[in-house]
């Protein structure tokens, strides 16, 4: 019964949730019901609080716990709307406050070190250039198709960003040259900008694994999302208006904006301190 209800929940929200949200919520709900050992209609608020406490004991970040609880709250809200339950066990469970930590980003020197490390990597050098040049999320990068690229104006159409929002992002002349070189050398025929050997989209874990190897070689942590933060910070250092950066990032959540505002203030201060 639980599996059927879960699948109905995801089917009904497929148009509203991004693929990334579905992946995250599915994982969270599976983890919760495995921890709890109860059917969805037997769960009490105390079970949810016990799960939150266990995650805190394991040292999970508050932000991670927040995302996992959001998935559970969304599922139980759905159960109430569908009249599957008389009482929502997640309703009075308070969401832990997020750690208000400034997003980490790379200095220009660190970006140069990453570029140097991957200079002979036929595939990853253009991947890094695209992430840094456009600020796209890794999930968006993997879905870029060749038909989405406007080479003359150096724009990429991000068809389905977070929350299924569309937007255009820009890329640099250097990025364009790297991409053209990569596509000329590539032997695989694919509709995707970055493809596996069979012509399908690259797998997320393949990207993450390579970035973990880069981090070990460089002695500083770098992830695809670090490059997204770096993109925003470096534009802020150049005094690009925040509203423009927000549009390029595809941000709609006011809380995300607040953190990026602080990130930009920090980036500007760092730039100021260099010259004073």
C-alpha cells in the first residue's frame, strides 16, 4: 500500500517537481519509512521527530535535514488532500533552522589551477568551462542539447531548470571555442552537448566522481555547485547588478537570494580589500 501511495504522490507532482526534487524526495521518503518501519497511515509525529534526532546524531547538516523533512511534509500534505488520512503527523513537526553558512566559492587562482589540471582532459575541460561560464546546475548541464545552443549570440536555453523554470544563460568566447573543439573531436553522435559513449546524457555520478578526484589532486574541495557559486561571486566582484545575476542563476526562492546577497557583499569586500 505504501509503495502505491508513494508512486501516486510522485506521479501527481511530476509536472511541478524537477527531476532533482523527485530524486531527493524519493530517497528521503524511502529512508524515513525504512527507519520508521511503519505504514504511512500508522506514522505519528514522534516517529518523525525520532528520525530528525537520528539524523542530527549522525552529524547531517541542518540544510540536508531540512530538505529531507520537506519531502516528508509534502508527501503527508498530499495524503491529506487525497483524504487518505484524517490527521497529518508532519503538521506540527518544526523544520530545523538552516545553517546560514556562506556558500563556498573559488578564487580566480583556484579556478586557474582547476583549468590547468584538466587542460588535457578532452571532455572535462569544456564541462568545467561551461559550469563556470554559465552558472548552471549540474542537473541542467546534463540536459543541454545541441539544439538549445545559440552560437551566434552565445546563449544556452535551459529548458527545465529547478521547479521547471526556463531561462537563457550566457557563455564566454573562450567557452564557445572549447565546446567547438570538443564537438569536433567527439566521435559519438548524440543530441546532448555532453554525452556518454552510447549517445545518452552523462550520468550525474560520473561527473561527481571526477570532481572528487580533482579535489584530491588540488588539495581544495571543488564540486559542480562550487563553480555555480564561483560564477555568482566573480560576477558580483565585477559589480554586475544582483537582479541580473539572479536571472542567470534562475533563482526564485527569496532565501536563496538572501544568501547570494551576502555572498556578493563578501566578494565585493574581498575585492575592495585587495586595493586598499
